[in-house]
């Protein structure tokens, strides 16, 4: 019986991860999406609050460096890749629920 559930669970988890990545990518890159809104807000903040813009850029660089250092060298003491995987699974569950209730992601 577990020979049946193990592959089905793997397919379900893989599908949720792909749905999470696809949904985030869709909402990030579409016209009037998160990226264009965020860059527009950052451009406006550049003139209204330059310190906030500098803090956001430094924070983004720190996050990128942390993600990169978790991947370099194959170290497994970092839990960050597991957190990212579980986050995409949770986002995939959200987009699946949204698709089932409203008909679109």
C-alpha cells in the first residue's frame, strides 16, 4: 500500500511546488504585476524617502547573499532551502484553493 502512496505523495508535493512557483511568477511578471508595482513604488520612494530606498536595496542584497551562501558548498546545516520549499508548497496550496473557489489564480 505504501508503494502506491509514496509516488502519489511525491507527485502531489511536486505539483504544489510547481503551482506555487508558477503562481508567484505569473503575479510577479504580468502586466501591472507585483514587480512593476514594486519598482514603481521604489522609484517614487527614491524622491520622497531616499533613506527607505537605500534600506530596501541593502536588505535585498542581504537576502540574495543569504540564499546564495545556503546553496554554495552543499552544506546541510542551513534550514533555509527547506523553508523555501515549504513556503512554495504553502503558496501552491493557496493558489490551488483560490483556483478551486474563484476559477483563477
